[in-house]
C-alpha cells in the first residue's frame, strides 16, 4: 500500500493518539477513533484533513486520585476510550477508563445547517463500572445489541474479576458467575451478535477470548483460544443463576500446523477476529489471527472457521470430568431438557410448553449448564490448516480485516493485517 501511494496517515494535532478502539460508520462515511482523552471523527475520503475531535480528559479529582493510588500519570491516569459503538443514527456510545474511574457518555453525531456535528454530551456522563475496564492495559471486547451493551472485561480496580456483562437497555444487569470454570484469566478479543435463524429470540452473542485451560492433564498450564456464546435474551434463572448467564457455554478453537517431529504446534494466543459477512447473514465466515510462543518456533497464523462448524461443536457433547483423578471425557449421562445453552424461543420449545424466558427453565437445566460450561468437541478450521502462516519473525501482527472481492475467475478474500 505504501508503494502504491494509497495510504494516508493521521497523527492528530496533539502529537499523540494512543489508539484504543476504532469504529467504522459507513452510513456517515466516517471513521471514529478512540484514544487517550480523545475521540476523533475522520473522513473516509480525507482522513488527515477533514476531521473533528472530542476532548474528554479525566477530571482533576480523577487524575489526582489515580496518582495517589500509585498509578502512572502518563500510561494509566488518563481517560482511555475503550468502548465505542453506534447507539443510533445521531449518537455514539463512548466509555473510557477515566483514570481508573470509568465513565460512559453519548457523543452526538450527524449534520446540521451549520455543518457536521460531533459533540460530547458531557452533562450526562454516567459511572462506567461493568461497561468499561478500570485499567487501560486490561483487555475488553464488546458489542451493542438493541441498546444493550454486552462486554467481556475485568470489572474491578485491581483487574482480578473477569466477567461477561450485559448492561443498559430493558433487561436487568446480567453477568457470569465468579467461577474459574467459566473464565480463567481471560484475554477478551472480540464480541459479535450472530442470528441463528429467523426467530430473533434465538439470537446469540459470541465472545472470542484466550484463557488458561482447565482441561489440561497433570496440573500443567496451557493457554487455549475459545469461542463462547450466550443467548441475547438470557435473563438468568428464577432460583438458580439469578441475574447470572444461564446459557453461557464455550469450546476451544484449534489452529495448528504439523511440526518436523510430526507433532502439531498449536497457535493458541488469539490476537484478532474478523467476521466476514456472506450472502447468508446467519453464516458469516470467522477469520482469526493467532500467535504462538511454542518451543518449536514463533510466528503467526490466520485460520478460517465456518459458523456451521462452531454450531456443530455447541450442539455436540458436553465435556465432563468425574473427579480429580479422572480424565476429561464426553458426558454420556442424561442431558436435561431443554438442552442447556439453548435459548428460550418458539423453535426450542416442545409442543404444549412455552418458555417465555430463561426464568421458566427447570432448575436441573441451570445446574447442568453451571457445572458443564465446556463443550467436548473443539472447532477445526476450514481444510484443517491455516490459510496464512508467518514464522519469519519480521513483524508483530496485531489486527485483521478481510474483504471479499470479485475477479474474472471467481471470488477472493483479501487479508489486511496490521502490525
């Protein structure tokens, strides 16, 4: 791109960006960029020329309090924008760390007779706990669905309580339980809503993350890449899992190459995820950028997954371990009905029975999903191998975008990978 002279650079007038989040709005032809104390609105045609900014620093009391608690004034005691979503056609939802005192606010966007609008509604800043991490160095991944924020983050000041939260909107606040079987020191990478069918009650939110795995044998520690999902209409149980996710399950994403010794080397550090939309919106293709730090070699790989393969794993057997001295195996006992992890929808309801919400689920269903959150089958990539492999060590690959283009001899997926 540099050689073709098709790249433009935006440095910002203040000399720093500290880029944390990016939002593309094709309806407005704008690129919104969140960094340290700032949100920029950039033109897609003239990024370095036609831009606006919202300056949103932490308050004096926030920054002073942050420094008094031993945090670094430059790298931590500022308002790092970590959450940025289109709320509607006239507003963005923005959340920042607020010098370890997170806050959320709306930014008004659009046009008026006087020109383009880009203004922070500062009088309506709300406390952002459970919507934005305290620590700018901690991972988070979020998506906004029907005015509700679904986010994976570390919820506390010390970064010791990882959770997947839903807040805002018409449902009650819901989160994962404090249980290492659900999340064990995760690094959240991406979150997406994917429709399962024409019944919106069956919509699911997918989270992509890495974590320390519980399935390893002999007490060894390993990092696994995961895809987890939950029902968008999940409101928890009536007596069990009250205000906790009652449909959250997860499984492993595999991406590996065979080494010279005939043993697979796994790429288990997930860096980025991109959902490539297809003609069938219910079946996007999932592109994932991985990194490995194995003893054999170090490098990066891109693997592609069909949504059908991911759904097949979630519809398969649950992982089960009888006790500390036993190995993990596929659960062979009776699985309660409705199947744990499924949504309260017309499609999943048996004849004559209507589950209006997850609060109507039997307690044994909720107890089962609480004790069996891991699926036994892993998800294998298309062709069982990466579509791209880089082990030269020249670049540290971080971000991935994919575009499908038409050519005379068919369709091609073009990968744009950022360092």
